[in-house]
C-alpha cells in the first residue's frame, strides 16, 4: 500500500456551511415589531367585534382565525425570544410582514362588511369567505382533492414526456432532425386551442382534461431539456468515454444530471401553464374540482363561494410551488450557491 | 501494454476561415511499458491534439496510432485520460466521481476498498462527500487523477493536470503522480509547458515545436531518482532542454 500524500488539509474548512437561514431571514430581530404585529391582530379583532356591520355576517370563524393567528405568532415570538438561532431569525424576519397582514385585515373588513364602500356582492369580507369555507367544507375538500389528483397525474405525464423527448432530441442528431420541426410546430399551439376537439375525441372528459394539462406541460419542459443537454460541456462526455461508460450510463450519469438545472427551469415554467389549464379545463368540461366549483358558484350568483375557491387555490398552488422548490434545491445541491 | 507506436501521424483541422491547417505533422513516437514520457512545447503546438489521438478521442488524417499492434480508433478504459481542467462531474461527490469508472465497468460489485485506498492516498479523506466546487483546485486534480488510476489503466495520459495550480500545490501533485507511477508501474505520458515539471517526472522528454506541430527532439533524462529540483545536474539538464526550446 502506498503512503498518503502529506496533505495538511485535515479539516474540511470549505465544507462548513455558511448558514443559509442567515441570508434567507435577513431582517433583524426587533421586539418592537413583534409587539406591533400582535397589536394589529388585536385591533383587527376589536374592530370586527365593535364596529357594527351593514349586513348579516357570521363572524365566528373569522374571530377564531384571528385568535389562532395571534396564538401562533405569540408562540413563535416567545420561542424566538428564548431560543437563539434559526427560530429567532425566522421570528424576527417576518414580524413586519405579519403587521402588514393585520392592517390589511382591518382595512378589508371596514371596506366590505362594515361600511360596504365597495360594491356588494362582488366584494366580500374575509370573514364571509371563512364562514363560507366552513359551511361548504365537505364539497370544497372533495373539489380540492379532485383538482390536486387531476393536476398531479397530468403534470407527471407531461413532465415525463417532455423530459424524454428533450433528452432524445438533445442527444441524438437524427432524432432531433426528424422530431424537432414537427414537435415545435405542435408544441407552440396553446393547449386551450385543443379544447373543442378534445371534448369530442376523448371518451371521457377526465381523459380530455389530462390531455390538455399534460399538453401545456410537455413543450416547455422538452424545449428547456434540449437546451440543457446541448449546454453540457464536451469534456464530461469525453471523460465518461475514457472511464468506460456505456451509452445508457452516459444518459443516466452525464446527460440527465447535466441537463437538470435547465429541466427545472422548464418544469417551473410549465407549472404556471398547467395551473391555468387545470382551472380552465375544469371550468368548461368537468363536474368536479375547484374550477368546476367556481363556475357553478358563479352560475348561482354566490360570489363568496368563488372567493372561497380562490383562497384555496392560492394555498394549494403555493404549497405545490414550495414543494417543487424544495425538491429542486435537493436535486441541485451539487451546484455552487451564488449568494 | 508492451508498446505504444505513433507512426507518421498528421492531424489536419479546419481553422476559423475554413482553411486546412496541419496541426500535427509527421509525428513518430514509440513508448515502452513503464516509461514516463514528458511532452513539452509552447502553447498551441499540438500537445493536446497528440494526446487525444493516443487516447482514441480523435483519429489522425494520416498515419497510425497502435498499442501492441492494434490500431486505436476509440477511447478505452485501458487508456486513462486526465483532462486539462480536471472535468470531474460537478453533480457527483468526490467519492462518487472516483468510483464512477469502476461502477460503469464492474457494476455494483466494484472494489470499494480500492476507492477508499486512493481517497486516502490522494489526501482526500474527509472530503469524500464534498462536491467538486467545494474543494480546492489541487484536491480536484488529485481526485481526477484517482478517478483514472483506480481503473488500473495500462497507459495514463495527463494533459497539463497541474496547469491551473499554484507552485506549492503543483509540487504536491507532482509528487503524488511520481509515487503512483513508481508503485503501479503504469506507463504515463504527461503534457506540460513547465520545463521543471517535465524534467522532474519524465524518463524521456519529447520537445515539440509549433506551426506545424512537430517533434523536434526526444531526449533521454539522465537524472537518477530521487530527483532534486535544485541539484546541479538538474539545473544543467534544464539548461540543455531550455536551449532546445529556443528556436
Ligand atoms: N478542433 C479544432 N479545430 C481547429 N483547430 C484546432 C482544434 N483543436 C486545436 N486546434 C488548433 O490546433 C493547434 C494545437 O492545439 P492544441 O493541441 O490544443 O495545443 P496545445 O495543447 O499544445 O496548447 C492550435 O493552434 C489550435 O488552435
Ligand atoms: Mg493543451
């Protein structure tokens, strides 16, 4: 056995991670702002309680929401005051934002249910929306599940097709020559254009919806994947060859990871388009889902229900976005952080 | 490998204006088992081009490159290649990079002990799970070296692996290469534009001249091991090579 190099690098200094929470939560911790944000919630509660309403609204859910929000912030702030580190950074960073939310809650409540300054019934108070969500929770939950399932299936199908086509077009000239011109012409057509046809072509509306959403996804993914493959340095392919990689190993170990940063750009672009297509296709073709719920609520003239569905979508799509973002961070952890 | 033979090789490439230029002209070189060949010459004289022909990444327009009588026309694991810029896979950890060739050729049952051995030998312990951008340039080059040497090649081609390193790190990596060469008896061909490096490591020095790239002279290195960069013999031989490079 050979003896080791006399390298003095015993401690992996460069591996000591610069705290990411430090750069992410950059606003300094100030007790003042923590207290102000709690105060705005107290004001919101008292305002809702004391200012007489113009119309009949059940405010119980809203008040419970305020109490829960207040309790959550208190816990976070107390934890931040006691424990140092990430919790403290987090609790300090968002204090000002929380204060702004409290103020906005007061303003919207006054403008809608208290003084009806803005036109009813098209604008409703957050209290009404929450009450509606509570009354309608079974149907809303079912609609949310249905939308989520439809989106997930379609998005995964579209992404897989997009990545596969992109990898082949990026890697193989022959395939690129024959497929790219046709796929480009087809892919550039907005998915919604196919709606009238899919309604009659597909045996069920569910299949038609899957097709439409997947269609909105595959093209941006494929397009970015091609660019990703073509941007991979020739050195990596040549290294792979001198290391004895077979073609399938090159695909798995060089082409896919090398194109991954671009693939994610495609996936995030496609995500926005897929949400659009999900709602549109549910509004037009479906008997279930949040898009259908909105359309049905509009039909019966209940705009509070429309808002309820919008709020749920905002939450649902934000969660999907954050999860994808986390997944991207993990999958691309080998990249040098730029900040 | 018993014998590498480069015979009457020309490499003709298109320049930016579509003109044909002879990057290499009439290259002849025979390398026997266990030798350490240093190829030295100014930038742009065709050193990389020649190394690529030997590896099989490119094929010559004229002439032949053979190992033991077999024409080389594609890369092979028996000929390791350490690229000028290392080219570790940035998406794999140091350890995964070093084992990548073994995994590719032997599947899951590759020799993990061998990988650990070279991680230890190359001074990379503690950095197994680091990604290439997290380690220093010297470490990255040692890892690239380990990735090739772990495959036990008959011939190892080194394209200025120390080119981007500072003087201290460079001497460190040179010693690693020399130690590996002595212990494994792998035939090595090193491309460099550093005269000291060529002399310190090579058993023979190939001096190249540019436009067109030709071999001017092949000089036997008379220096015994262990070599000292500051000894009189070293400096004298260095002057001799320096004179051949001034044209
Ligand atoms: N693919 C190529 N096409 C055209 N000219 C090239 C190509 N590769 C290298 N050359 C030219 O060949 C010459 C030798 O290049 P190279 O072998 O990289 O030199 P060295 O490694 O000695 O610095 C240079 O003048 C370079 O411009
Ligand atoms: Mg070169």
